[in-house]
C-alpha cells in the first residue's frame, strides 16, 4: 500500500487541533470531561442512526433519533455523572430520570409520526444503547477511580489520566498501524477493511503498548516507574487490540450502509464514529480489566 503524504498531512493537521480540544476537555475538570464526552455521545448517536437508516432503508423520524439518543443519555448519566452536582442537585439522581422520560416520549412520538414500526431499526437502536451509551458511560466511570496505581505511595494516577491513556492508546495504535501498514503491509487483515494489514495491525499494537506508556510517563510522571509500568502497558495493549475490533465493527456498519465515512466533522478523519469507533470497544474492555485485576 503506497504511502499518501497528502492524506497524512491533512490528518496530522486536523488531528493536532482535535487533540488540543480533547486534552482540555479531558484534563481541565470533571465537568469539562463530562461535557466533552456528552457531545461525543450525541454526535455518535446521530451518525449511528444515519447508518442504520441507510442499512434498513426506512428513515428514522428525527423525533425518534433524538429519543433514542436521550434514552442512551439516561444510562450514560447513570454511569458517568458520579458525584457531579449542578447547584444543589446531584446530576445522577436528579437528571437521569427526566432524560429517560423524554427519550421514551420522543421515541414513541417518532413511531406514531411514521405510522410504522421497523423491527430491524428497533433492534439496531437497542444495540446502540450498549455500543455507544454504555461504552462512553464506562469510559467516564473509569475517571472516578482516582489514584489507580501506587508505587509505595510515590505514584498516583488520577482516573481522568486513565481515560486520556485509553484514548491515547487507540490513537497511537491507529497512527502506527497506518504508518507501518503503508510501509511494510502486504497481508490483508480482513475483507471488511481491505486497506488494513496484519503487519500494520500487529506493529500498531506493539508500538502503542510501548510508546503510549513511555510518552505518558515522560510527560505526566516525569520518569518511568517500572513497578507500575506493566499495568500501563497491559491497559494500552488491551485498548489497542479491542480498539482494532471496534474499528472493524464500524467499518462493517459503513459497508452495510454503503458509505465511506460516518460523518464529516474532521477533514481526513471522518465523523464522530470514525474517530471514536475504537474507543467504544476499548473502554468496556479496559473497564473490565481494571475492575477485575487492579481494584482491591
């Protein structure tokens, strides 16, 4: 696969802007993290409904689209809001139920507007609750696990940094897999995504596991603490491997819908789903690993 410098520089420039926005949202405060992932949640839902429409042929009424995304947001808040408060009110306890009620009303209203129920669309949208809302909710849920690793009290990694680490791992994996695949890729990985190669995929996973922890250690920890390095490397590897499956899953969705990109928010990167498809699979996988092996 020949290396395309024009595509590379377009992706690199827009990625730098996007990374700056993401870094601010992820690290500034709990509220900035919550609001950032909330925007991503609704963006992914809108694009997902468009893909489902194209696959199933019947259109989904805009009320139903908004209804499904609000239903998902109810579960998202339940997992992600934690101890967030708006004035004197708990976001989780006070606002999740209204989103559930509004989602149900709008979904039913949209069905009555179209005067038909497509069982295929209903099944796909129910699946979207897990694919998008559950996954992003678990991603922020990880941020509530503060001081995840300790090296005799010397190293404390906030949960928000773990979220950053997961996203960074899948992005490094995507970039390294693209570069390695362009340089040495020969064996196609899957018919779902013909441009992906085994050489690029394996290289991306290995380089992501090594480079992400190294970069995080040098930037945030100001040194490499070998006692906690294995956990960081394993998390990065899990994120990279599961993220690859997430990328293939979204590629399958786009192929069934007959589109190249899920959206056009970023030149060279496509839409919300194109950018976060890997994260949607990586977040639940890392969440399970942390809950089973790292939390006491």
